């Protein structure tokens, strides 16, 4: 008999990046009494990873639970970046409704559309929460209209169109039912969740069915499967079988050794859980996203949507430069292989393939940010390796046409910079789809552009808009190949010999372009030490000292003035490298180098290629 479990609500918080999802969850946790009165609580408590805290973005979806008036509300905080869309797609299978958070000034953005589309496809009820109404330039009434227009664009049904609106300032911890009404606390949002989001339903007496929607990984206990109990009851020491809707042959018998439910930020061990509960299960080594745990008597897999395919790839390889192995703890191909395959435990959107060369692995992901977060994590763990330039993954259709991934880019820029942005993106095969003023002297441009046209563009975009532009992209579809794109107009400055850089050599080199190295740094022949002002590559000797003579002139010993070098961040270095270059990554340094270090061999290879 199917019943509703009225004491539980399961919701996901979805939004565009930086619209305040994680801050909102913080407030819900605080006001539900999860923390003690005098407990010190960090900001954005759900962003537990170092990189998440530094960059102010959510990368992995997180589970938490709060108690409100005797009912349990399970909350999942999801990422807003398109690169982590795989995280959002699958956690929606665990919930019965979503809270869509939209910034009261920025309004509807590309990811808002992406996450809402996923929720509507699963027929989930939506609560629209307009956040940041304390911003001086907030325009809540217009944003309400934008949200309703978006619902209509996405073919929402009557019921979905009639969604409740809540106006909040997550930073101040207040919410209200009307834009002009000052809020006191988060009670309006709590009440709306309890009234509007349906209670989970299922048959507690049926055979067990639990769909695994996310995988957590812990060094001590290994893989932890997180999912919702759809039917029946799951108990510790129960025998279950693992089946999968996409893999008909899978049928593994396992035993449930540990079962947890979420309470605040903790996992609490429980002896059993019934319908509607979100549980974590540890002790099963071969558990994957999309698996269903069922009773052995009646194994029926729950259908699960396929995760979106990666669109971009890089080669990760063993570092073979003259300075290899001096700074990293893990440097061999065995270390690299082990670490990359371990990442697959928790990241569903990632693919790792072995290549003909045992020292190189092809790693594919959803975008540059997706792969750069993996690189940064590995670097901090002590890995030393090299990566190639990101390249997009092509497909061919039945007519043997070459297809490439296309992105829809939304760009907000001050009016005076819109001309140069349009020109740059047009050169990168972008097509302007729309343009309009959005207030505050800003223009919104909408482009359809090949994914490879955006590789290496973000840094240039920030320079062109003096740091005032906002660029958001979302994957659109695979479209016909748009032709070749010239990536980099400038060439590289290459070190001529190995050694340590000296002021005299750098002083003579700095007139040729922008240097990436300062005095006293180790360099080797074939390493890139700067960017040339012109299109071709030049070799320079930056280890050259001044020849001593026995004559002295009055100005000879004047101090040489060096321009400070440009220190590239990981993202800037990944954007800068060209197809014949590699980025050497160690825990202490980032060095750009040519794939072929010897200049004679490099010249020969270029001649043969032409």
C-alpha cells in the first residue's frame, strides 16, 4: 500500500553560480537550531573543500538535514557552474521538489535555465526564492516576470506556473512573502517548504528499493553510496542485490554493513530506514551512481538518466623535463594512473582513458574549470605531472559531417566595452544572437559559439573589460564544425640554455615582450620564459652574465631596472599554452615548456608538419 510520509521533506537548492544557494543553506541550518548558541560557525559552511572556500564556488553537491516543527527537511546544496552540471542532474532524483534561488539584480541567468529545465523535466514542484533583495540595485518585481517568462519558455504546466514566490536576503537571514515587506527570519521559507513540497511516498511493506544518486569517498571506509529509499525498508546486516537500469547484466549480492542518515552536518548511524529517508551506505566497494539496491527476491532497477557526456579533453602525462622529480612526492606513471582512476570514484562527469603511451592518460571533462579544479587538487596533494592544451571532443553524424560542441554565452559588460567583445568573439566563430541594455550602464550580449572558441578567452575578456565583465556559458548542443580559429596572436620567448636566470640576461630580454620569470630562477632549454610582442617564437639567453673588461666607464655600474615578471595562475597558464606546448605542474611551480625541448628537433618537426 502506497503511503505518504508526512514527517519528511526532500528538497534541492538550485541556482546560477553566485546567487546565494550556499549562504541560504547556512541560514536554514542556523535558524533550525543545528548549532549551539555560542558556537562559532564559518561562512558558507557547506563549501567544505579548500578550493570551494577560496574561489567561493560549490563544486560537489552536499547533503544536510534540519528539523523544523518536528519534521525532517533533507536539503541538498548543488553547484551552480555549468562544468559541474552532472552533479545537479543526478541529485534531483533524490528530491520531491526544488527551491530555485535567483539574484534580485542579475535575474535569470543561463544556469538558472539549465537547472530549472532539469527540474521541470522530472516534474518537480518549484519554490522561487528571490535572494539578495537588500542589494541597492535590486529589482525584484522585474525578476518575478523574468522567472515566469522562463517557465513559459520551458513549457511548464499550469501547476508549475502557479509556484509560490519568497523574497529573501540570505546574508541577513530574513525572508518574506512580499517584496516590500521586511522579513524577520526564515520562517516564511520553512513554512512554504512544508506546505508546498509534497511528502515522499512509497510502499513501506514492499521489497527494498534504494537508488544511489551520489558517491562520497572516504580514505578510511572507501566508497559511500548516498540515495533515497523509494520502497520498503533497508536494515543493517540485510542481504541486497545491486542492479542497474543501464547495465542489464549487473547483479551483485552484498550485505549492508553500515547505514547512516543525515542530521545537520553530521552522518548519524541508524539500524534501519524506511521510505523517503535519504541514507548513506558504506562498506560496499563496487557501488556506482545509478545503481539500485533491491531485495534479492525481487530485483527491479529504478530508471536513471544518463549523465551528460564530457566535451573537452587534456592529456595528463609524467613530467620528463630536466627539473623533473625535484619538487613532487608522487611522480611516476603508476602514481598518476592510480590518482586519476580514484577520482572516478566520486566524479561522474569525468572520463579517464589509457593511451598508446603508458606515461600519458587522456582525461575528459565538462569544461576548463572542471579539469583545472582536478589539477589544483592533485598539485596540493603533492603530485608532479604535465598537461597538454585542452582540446574539444568532436563527433561525426550519419552523413559523416564533423560536429563540435557549441556553447551559449551570456555576457554582461559596460556599454563602452561591448564593441571589442563582439569583435573578439566574432573572430572566434561566435554568432551574436541577441543584445539589450540591462540597466546600470550594462549591456547583455548573447552568443552561440564553439566551445574551442572560448578556450583561452577568459583572461583576455577580463583585460578587455577592465575586470567589469561577467561571462557565463552553458552547453547547447553539438553543431557543424565552424572552421579553424587562430588562438594566440603572440609567440613565446624560449630559454636558450639551462641554468639560473640573472638580472643582466633578463634586462636584455625584457624589451622583447612580457617575462614570466624573475632573477635567480631555474630554467632549462626549451622552457617558455615569456610572451613575445610579435607572432613568432624567439630563443633568448637569460642566464647570460656580463663580460668583465678592465675599463670602467662612469655609467657602467648603474643598477639595471627590471620590470616585475607576470606570474601566471593555473587558469591563465592553461589558457596561454599552445598546441605544441605543455604545462609542467609541481606542488611549488608552474612552468610552461615546448613539447620538443631541443631547438633543432623542434625546427625539423615544424618543417615536416608544414
